[in-house]
C-alpha cells in the first residue's frame, strides 16, 4: 500500500480510498511511537522540501519544519511575498521551476486552484497544508486523535458547529470515509458546499456512516462522541467578523452545550481559538478538551504523509 502512494499529491481526503487513509493513520501511529521512544528514522534523508506560504501560520509552519527535519530532510520555508510570484510569475511557471529543485512542495494557500496548478504543472508531490476548500492534513491528525481517545472511528458521532468552511469539508470527507456519523450545524446561509455534501453522503453509504445537516446546534450535539469547532471568520473573511459573531453566537461551544452530548465527549478545535467567541475558556481548558493532543498530532500525521508520498 505504501508504495502505491509514492509520488502522488495529497490535496483532499476525498481523493483516496479508506484503505489508503488507513495507511496514513497507521504510519502516523508508528512514527509517533518512534518519536516518543527517541527513534526517529531519517526516512527522507537527503531530500529537500519546499513549504510555501500565502497565509500566516503557527502550527502548520512549525510542525512541517520540525517534521521534515525529523525525517532527515531539509525544509525550505518559502513566503510567497518574497518570491517572483509577487511580481507576476505564474503559478504554473513556479511549479515547473520548483520541481527541478525540490522533492516535494507543501503549500498553504488561499485558492484551492493554486494547489491544483502546482500539481498539474509541476512534477513532484504537492501536499495541501490548507486551502479555501479543504484542510486535509488537519483532519487526518484529528482522526488520529479521535482514534487514540476512543479506540475506533466507525459508529462514532462527530458534531461540527459553526461555518461550513474548509475544515468542515474535510471533516465531512474524513468522517464519512471511516463510517462516522457527521452532524454539521450551521446558521442559514453558512452551510457546507453542496458538492461536498453529496460526495460525503456517497462515502457514508459505502462505509455505514451518516451525514446530517441542521441549523440546530443542540440537535447536532445530542449523543455526540466528539464536538468540533473552528473560528467563525477564516483568514480573508475578517471584514465579515462582526456580522458572523452575531449570527453564530448560538453555535458557541460552552458548558451548557457540552452537557447535551455524551458524558465522555471530547471537544476539538483546530486552532487558533478566539476564546469567548466559538469556544469558552472553561471548555477549551476543561476535562473534555483534547485540543493540545490534537495540535501535537499534526506533527506526526504530516510526517506520515510526507514519508508515504515523497
């Protein structure tokens, strides 16, 4: 299985079978155990990986840089504001050139189309570190975290509250691939992409999972094993922040809402958190929160993806 992933790009979870995604999770578990026992293997020794940023980053920048180092490769952190892209060089030409220097490109971008151009015009694997459409590395790390805490994925109910954004899309893809019931609660007008919903329903039929869309946050969290939220205004949507806060206030993850889920519910947030908006301090710092384990697992799952694809 691992051999079949070599040289491929990782742009969204929906591109891969459950078996291939299982391979990524298994590799993440192995590399995490190796790391904790001080036995990091230089699986990418001698390779150079470009990490391209259009958007600011804390977790993605650091976790990829550290992970690439621990795999024995070198990371070149590339800010697009310092590249010729800023002066009008096309994405296609950039992809062609970078492919002559690098063994892979990790990219955190605004438009998903940019990732597709890097993949289509380059000749090395492209890893999606975030786009406006999906956030697959984040959600693969989240699935690893859920499985660590619950010992399974099949049959669990995951409730996502907030904006039907890139994180929501990848949760829908990932959850339904693994037989989970994904309940998405959003305000009217903030629902996930219809194509994502239809594709996720197909995956749910194949895996025995389910997809529920609702505008009622309490319906979504009823009997939930996992509650998940994200910021209400993503990067590039700051001008809408005040309006979004008003509309999404009923979707805040607070103690009252957490009490409506299962007693052993875990609470997740991909970070950064706007405390007091989408989640309150008593929850993110409380006994149900697995947010910091979740953040750590980004490192291990990204190492797994790089080691399998590059």
